[in-house]
């Protein structure tokens, strides 16, 4: 295993948690389209969420890189979104940096400055290694993997990994479950990275979640995931990687159906083990009344 620069990390042909986010048994082709093992993969276009997430991570974890990695423009009319022609031209003319508006930078700075005022966050940052990028060969499947850890530090209880997340979603939705946000991929892949490098399972993972909505900079939650639940995430990732390996081998043999969905029979997962939704059940009850 080796540490890598950002540029090397993103270009290296290996499976990352971001690519696994796209995997679903209902449409495995979605994963393959963005997988770097696919010679015809579709590159990920930088959108508002990606650019602003990178901006906040840099300001929090590597503020010394902000000036060299970001180009700040005035914004305003015609620059309301990265999808506009004017914004796309600025991006195309400056391929080596991430383009953000002054308004985006000001909001991100307010949120990060607020985050850093909390003693709990200060304690987390103290003594941690940040933005560690690793790549390795998966022992079970032989697939090349990579993961980038926001923070990692050794404590008396063992290795702690920390992931900083920003969201525009209501925290009630975030609390519904790790998998609801797709963060089980983060947990599973980062645990595998730690195991590959240090030969041990992290004792805990901490998600620092902050609202990305303006004027909500103090909406912050710390979510802990213990080792038992991390093991579940790792197990899930391993099972998916095993399926990916089978499909990848079939693709290598020239099988045109390698990434097709496997059809199966299912029942509708409705209300009280029926094929009907709660709304339909309520409507029936009203009619019968």
C-alpha cells in the first residue's frame, strides 16, 4: 500500500467507495459505466455538490491548499449553477483548479469556522492524519481497491476513522440509518483500507455531519458507528465485491451479458406484509366504513 497525491488517487484505475455508491443489483451497469476498470468509463462531471464538498473538506482539513486548488470568481448573473454555459466556460479555461463563487466561498468559510469552534471537533482534529489516500489489492477477490480517509488517528482503544459530511437533507432522514445516506460504503471501504495497511479493524468510526444550508452552520451532529456495525458494513462490501468480481471476469471473457440485471421474482413490500401501500389500505378502510 502507498500514499498518493489527489491527482494520482483520482486517476488510478481501482474501485472506490464512490464507484460502489452506484452499484445496485437492479442495475449493475450503473456501476460499470463509472468504474475506472472500464476502459470506456464515463468520467464524473463536477457539480455543485462535488465542488462545494471539496471546498469544505479543504478548508477544514487542508486549508493551506485552498489558494492553489480553487479559483474564486464573482458569480452573479449567468453563474447560478455549474450547468450554465458561462460557468462551464470558466471551468474549461481553468482545468487545474476547482471553480467556486465568492458567495460559495463565504458560506463555506462561515460553516467551517463555526465547526472549528466546537471543542469536540478540535479534539478530533488534534493529532489526526488527514486526507490519506491508499490503494491495495483486495485479498479475497484480487480486485484493485482505493479509499481516501478524511481523518485517521490512533487512540488508546485502537484506530479511529472520521468522515466529514455535509448535507442539505433534514437530520431526521440522516438518523434513519447509515445505509439511507449510502454511508455504509464509506464505512466498509475505509475499514478495509485500515485493515490492509495496519492489519487491524478500526474500533470506531465517527461521522461529523453538518448542514450545508445557509444560516444553519450550527446544525451539526456526531454519529458514532461501533466495531460490530463496521464489521457489518465491511461484510456487505465484501459480498458486493465478490459479485463484481464474477461479473468482471465474465466481461473479460467477452460475455455481453456480464453487467445485465439478474431477473428474479419478488413480492411487493407493502403495509403489514400485503402488496398494498399504507395509503391504499387507508382508502379501503374508508370505503368499507
